[in-house]
C-alpha cells in the first residue's frame, strides 16, 4: 500500500512540475495580470512566514493547497480581513464541507478593495461630483479526495475579475494540490500549483473612441467608433513545495515548524519559514520569515497569535491575528474568525 502511495505522489509531482515549467517563461516583476492573487489571505499562514503548503489544515487550504481540505477533521467557515498597503483592504471568505471523511468540497471568495475617489478632469480639477473605484475579485469552487489516511489530492476552478471604473478584465483558472504524510515522524509533504488559466485583457466603454480615419479627405465619416485594444497579460503562476512537522509534542504543548519553496512566474524564487507554538490547543504563538533570498524584498519578519475562543455544542470558534513587516511600506495587520463544526 505504501509503495502505491509513493507511486501516485511521483506521478502527480511530475504533472505539477510540467505545468509549472509550461508557465515559467517569464520571471519578471510586473509581467502578469491580477497580482492580487499572490497576496497571502490568512493571518495564521502569514504569521508562519507563508510556509503553509504542507500545513493547510483549515479552510485557508482553499488558497494554499486545495488538495488538503479532505484531510480536515471537520467542516469550517472562515472570514479574514487584511489592512493591505496604501489604504487598501483584502477580504477573504472560505467554507469547507467535509462530506464523509474522505471527500470534501469548498467555496472561496477574495476581494481586494482599492476604495473610491472623486473623478477630476483638466477643466474640473476640483472634481466632477462623480466617483470612480477599483476592485479585484476571485471566486473559487474546490474538491478534494483522500485516497488513504496519508494521501489526498484536489483542485479548484476560479473566476477572476479586475475592474477599474468602467473597464474590467476576466479570466478562468485552475489550482491543483496534494498533501502526503510520510512515515518519518508524520512529517507532511505538500505541493500545489495555482492560477493555471487564460490571459487577461482590459475592456470597457472608456476604450471606445470616435475616430477620423483620414482627416485630409473630404466626405469622411467623423462618427466611426474605434475600440482601443489593450495588451493581454498572463496570470501569475505559483508553484509551491512545502514540508511541515511537529518537533515537540507533550500533554500540554506542541511545536510545529514548516518551510516552503515558492516559484512564481513574475518574480524570483523564495523560501518561506515559520513555526507555531501551542499551549493546550487554546493559545497559539507564531513567527516566521517571508521571502528569503529575494533581492530587495520589503517582506520579512512576521508575528501572530491565535486563540480558541470556545467550544459549545460541538462548535469551535477561533480568532487569529498577524503583524507583518513590510519595510519602507510600513506594516500590515490581518484578522480572521473561524467556526468549525
């Protein structure tokens, strides 16, 4: 049985590597659309430096590794909010339904809100009274199956939209992931690939312009409408490989450590490391370091804590908070509340 499990893992790993290689032609900042897809959505994972691919034991696995949701011991709903950079806000909602202990489905919603601002023109520099806004959203549907108590695989399909005033761009993408518990101290191995989909292009009414094809010809039509064609940009593809293991387990305390290697198509490779120390499974203290080995990265140290608030009638509530250093961009704070049943 164990040999069969290893055989499955090898083939899936080959598939993930092939998909990652297919999308890795570009490795530059600013060469992809929808960069919000690379923002960490979970306080717990972020506090652990983003090293969560092989942990992925709550609803945020929908983002980091959808193949792990079938290994969750219960169903869970989770809501998180991030006070993101320059006054923007990232909101995420996820729900995982454990069907029978071996199969699970999940849905997720991500929204990056840029706020709104009054429209100004060259002639009305104090404002026209009209407001403009921008936002990014992603809606995902996920499924995972556990083939044994040590190996599971799953994936997601997602609708992605970016909007600024009257223009928007849409795309569809897929994620796939797996998680495997090894025989070595129950160390976990996780792998995932995210955002494998089509390119995005901005379209909208503000790109329609009346044009004069030949202004030197008499009798031409000045009411012809032209559509300004914008460039297409690929989605940011992320390939993640992670390890996690409990290095300390006593009656009252546990210590979990994790490390991830992340290869994005729009930047250089990084290593994320982190740990979580828990007391009575009630209080959780976390720390990590994000984006190791990336030149001129503003990300770095992360800290956080979690608290199991109560468990009444088989329902457990949990609150998580994270503080992450962003260098010259100051810091970000993240909050989440989850309920498991």
